[in-house]
C-alpha cells in the first residue's frame, strides 16, 4: 500500500537550522578511486576539509583506515594540530568486523571515547543478533558514540512493507541507545516524491532521533533528495566535496553550501567556507587521480568562465557575479566586436564602420580556427592517454588469485626443501 504524508505535516524550505553535516569525501573518494591512495595525501585532504569548516568526517571502512583515524586522533589529542571539535567516524560493516575490532582494541581509551562507530549491514545475521553483540563488544572497550547506516533498495519506491522493514531496524538501533540513524539510498534510485513521504513519516514516528540521508546520484537526484530530506524534517545532511562518491557520486558539499546561503539554512556550530571548499574539491581530484569535471557547479575549473559579448544572457539580465570572459566562434557576432572595441576606447567612427568591424571579425576567426586545430590535436592525445590511464593497472579478483597461486607455490617449495633437509 502506498504511504501518505502524516496528518498536518508541514515542510520547511528556508530560514531554518539543521544539527549536523557529515562529510564522506575520504571514505567514498577512496572507495571509488581505481588505484591505491597514499595515507599522507589522505591526511593532507583531511586538513583541507577541516580548514574549510567541516567538523564531522567519515574516514573510511577499509582494513587500513583505522591507522589513518589513529593518526588524526593523535594529531588532535596529542599534538593539538586538529581542532578539538572535529569528530571522526568509521563505517563498520558487520560482514567484516572482527579484524577491525581487534585493531580498535589497541587504541588508547581517550581515542576510543572520541571515535564514532557507524554500523553498516545492520540486517546481517540479525537472527543471531550480531549487531547487538558487536555493539556491546565496542562498548566494553570504551567506544561511546554510535550511528547506524541502514541499507535500502528503493527501486520499487516506498510502501508500507518497505517502511516496516526500515522501522524494524530503527527500533533495534533505538533499543541500543543510538540517537543517529543514516538512511541509505544505496542504489540511488529513490525519487523525490517518495523521499518526501519517507522522511516526513520517519520524523513523525521518531521525533527524538537524528536522521540523515545518504543520497547517491545514480538518477541525477542525489542533491534534490538530500534537500527534500531536510525540508521534511531530517536534521542532518551529508555529502562530499566535488560530489565524490561511489558510481555517480554524492551531493557536492560546495553546491549545498551555496544553496544554504541563498535559502538561509544554517548548520549548528558549523560555518563552511565556500572558497576553501572549492580548493579542497580541486585537490581531491588530484589526490584521487580523477580527471577534473571542468563544468562542475561551484568547483569546476571553468565554471565561472562565460561567453563574451551580446549573447551573454546573465549580463543581459543584469546579474552580478564573478565572471571570466572568453570568446569562441559562437559568440563572434558583429555586436560582440563592437562591444569589445567600445570597452577598449576605440573611436565611434571605427566602431560604426561595418566594413572595419567585419574585417576585424574575420581576422579574429582566422586566429581562433588556428588555435582550435592545434587544441584538437592535443585534446585527442590527452583523451587517448586518459582511456589508457583508467583501463590499465586496475586490480581485481583475478589478481588476488594469481598472487595466491604464487604464494601457494612458494609455500609448497619451502615445505619440500624442509622435508628434504629433514630426510638427510
């Protein structure tokens, strides 16, 4: 049965405050990157994110990520190199928790008390109460801050049955004393109208919980769904600089910050610097070896460049903004040439001389086409290198198998040598 909005539900679309902003740049960026990323570069990025004002950073979920968290907590507690109000979280998947638990057991109590463990795959082995048992284990070693990330397939929308599945696991989290639950649109398939109904009902049924949406962009709706969630009562939001995230990515933090400033949406105890976020986004491209999206909103390399001349609609509408003008063949109207000459102080007689204006335009177009031919050749070479870059050196299951076969062969060879030596 289709769900409805709660009775007397009211949306909020501007002039309100939310309680938190979760950053996924490190975790999702590292998961998406085809190649291994150096830990020191990750730490460099963390410092940039912190400098931009971000205060709740999800580091990762991999077997080596606890060492990076340890480095961050050490920088914060032992050396004062990171602000006291920065929170670090680790996504713990319940199908691979044991070795990670052993690693975290070695952390100082002070670090464990400051670390947030966010559980994923809460439904995994629920018949054996695995989630509840693992929470208790982490509590016993000193962890006090927890979240849960509920995985969902919203390909068929949200009906009463789906809602019941979600609330079943939320109730398990509530029974464990959790105050924050992340709702994952794990495949990026939920539509805004379904997201509105889901978020409104969850907030109505659980007024004392903190909710946020993990919104993937597979349908191009991640940003919209994230906004819909807070419009309808979720009091936390999450994203990543440059929209980094698995598959098509997450909502871009720099875009959210721009929207927040225009709609007067604030974040409790958090002030994000848009310019520094843009710098972090560009550095993220470099660290995760991603070809920059030059037209990405806010942080794209040429997103603030606009066509010079008479066809520039924002200029025609009188919009004030930071703009770096460029000229291409599309914009090479006679009026564009006249406008350029006028701003350069040319005489009215030349500006109004149609033959002169046509001659200038032809000369400019000749230069333009020479540059374009050279650029086309270089571009083809760059594209070829990009395809080669991303299609080679990418490891997979086959590489694990080949390395395992080599290890097994070396082991058998060693055992044979030991046996032969013992026979002498």
